[in-house]
C-alpha cells in the first residue's frame, strides 16, 4: 500500500503517519519499495517471530502466576483483610 492508502482510515495527518511508518521501518517491520513514481509499504512480519516465541514461552508462566494472584485476592476478600 502507499502511505496515502495506509493513512486513509486514520484521522491523523499524513506527516504523523509517515513518522509512525519510519519507526516501523527502522525496526525492520516495514520495507518501502519503489513502484514507478510511488513508494509502496510492505510489511515484513518475519521480524516478529522472535518476540512471538518469547511471548509464547512465558505466557503460560504469566497465566499461572496471575491465576494464583487472583485466587489469593479472592480468598483475602472472603477471609477479611488483616492489618
């Protein structure tokens, strides 16, 4: 898509969209390809594989920890607060 096409659904200025796209480009998530006189933006989602693996690895641990915290808070509410 062109920058204009990407910007269309948003209510922010074209320069603001360009700044956001520059951040994505610097992070390696977006590539700009020349198509005649226009530049097209192409998503490169391969950069997200590493973070996705990291999140998947820790999500079970986080879920278990949050479940334990929820159980503790529920039992504390039923038993009255000490202190």
